[in-house]
C-alpha cells in the first residue's frame, strides 16, 4: 500500500480516468475534480466504490473547492481543459476561458501549499512549425488569431508560461508535458478525435471521413504508455521547471489510418475525403506533419512507447465493439 494522495483535475476524462486507475493499482489514494463537460461519469463508474477513490463534480474555476482538495493532497495533475478540435472551433470563448482560468486557479492554490503540479499541455502548441520532429526547446509557430483553432494552442502556451513562471519566480515545483494525440479505450469521438470517429464509422458501416487529402500525418500515443510516463515524471524530483514531449514517434498518414481501421474492423465502409472548410470552418488550417522528439522524456524516466498503432487500434475497436 502506497500513501501518496493524488489530485487529478479532469479525472473523469479519458486520460484522467486511466491515470486514476494507475495510482489506485499502485495503492495510492486518488481525488478527482471534474465538471463532466467533456469527461464522463461512465469513465469512473468502475472506481466509485473503491475505498481510496474520491470524486467531486465541480469546475476547476471553483476556487474554494480546488483549495480544499489541494489541502488534502500531496501532488496535483492538472488535466482539466477544453480539448478536441471540433469543440475548439465551435466554442472558442469556452476554450480560452476554461484553459486559462482553470490553470490560474490550480497554480495559485497549489502555490499556497507549494505542492507539485504537473500541467498537461499539447503538441498543438508547435502550431505551424515545420521543424519535425518537434523538440521541447523549438519555436512555437502560432497561426493567425482570426482562425479559431489556434486559440487552443495559445491558451495552452499561456498555461505553460504560467506554470514555468511559478517555478522560476515562486519556486512552486511544476512540470509541463506536451501530449501528442493520446488515444485508447474511453476516448470519445464527440469532440472531433480521429481514431474513435473512424472506429465508430467503420463498425457502423458508415463512410469513414478523411478530412483534407489524408496526406497529413500524426503519431498516436497509447494512453497506458502516456500514463506510465506521467507517474514517473511526478515521482522524479528533477523533472521540475521542465517541458517534456510525450507520445509515440510512429508516424502515419490519416488516409493510411483510415485504411488500417477499415481492414482491422473488416468493415465494408467507403473511405471518403471531405474538405477542411466543410469539416470544420472556412479557412481552417491543419498541420501537415506532427512528430515528437521523445528523447528528453526517454533520458529522464526511461520512457519508450510499447504499443504499436495496430495494437492501439485493436484495443479501441474492442472497446467500441463491447459497448
Ligand atoms: N480527421 C479526419 N477525420 C475525422 C476527424 C479528424 O480526417 O473525422 C483528421 C484531422 O483533420 C487531423 C487528424 O485527423 O488531420 C487528427 O485529428 P484529431 O482531431 O484527432 O487531432 P489533432 O491532431 O488535429 O489535434
């Protein structure tokens, strides 16, 4: 039995619920706060009767609630955020306010007790950079402010600046992680994520919708691998004040992804392409390639992704088949 008390904001989300599982399996005590905006009670139903699991359904904007939870815990993972390209394009005000204010509250409260905070950021911050593979100290290339998509990258970049500033200026121990397309069971396609969307389309025999030409690439990190790295970075004292890319470096085009999903599900779905303007909004900009350099987190905590893309897809297909 371990006795670390861990607070996870966004703990009913896809990644937060897997992180809760990992700490409870280790014997630690887990507290979560989630407003169920993009998270879901289904993600934590299996944990509700666990003696060492405690959940609060509330927003991270509720300062007294956050302060009380921070008081009770030793370390904090700040995962609560507005995520998903579709959600961001449709609700930019909600995205900016959730991401910036939420982080302000969590860092300010954690600072009062000097409790270590890991802030989840995103590969989206590399924006239009073409310096592939992306390294943590590389430039972030923001798109125009008239394109709603970039509000997510900017809001997360502000979160990063703030977390690093708290370390530099106030010696609050903070760590920033940039997650690259984390995927696996429990992820919903509702907010635009491609793998659950393709899997559900394939299983239902509906057309698989590839946006743009399908030549754009991504690297998909398995949630189990990602969570393992998060736990290790939290355990390690010299991770503070630093930024780490986390994900897989197995690059795949979205067209190839659609073909693999179709073949692994044995689906007769047609693969169709759809212009970005139609899929998101007029003038939408995508990144042609997004590949992380993961050598830093590898050197820090021995991280290497263990799950290949086909294994990841099989786990997601099995999850949606069993539902
Ligand atoms: N995408 C797609 N069809 C979909 C959803 C997404 O072709 O139904 C594409 C999307 O345009 C992007 C990639 O898949 O190029 C990954 O999208 P996702 O929203 O999962 O994550 P992103 O990397 O864009 O944050």
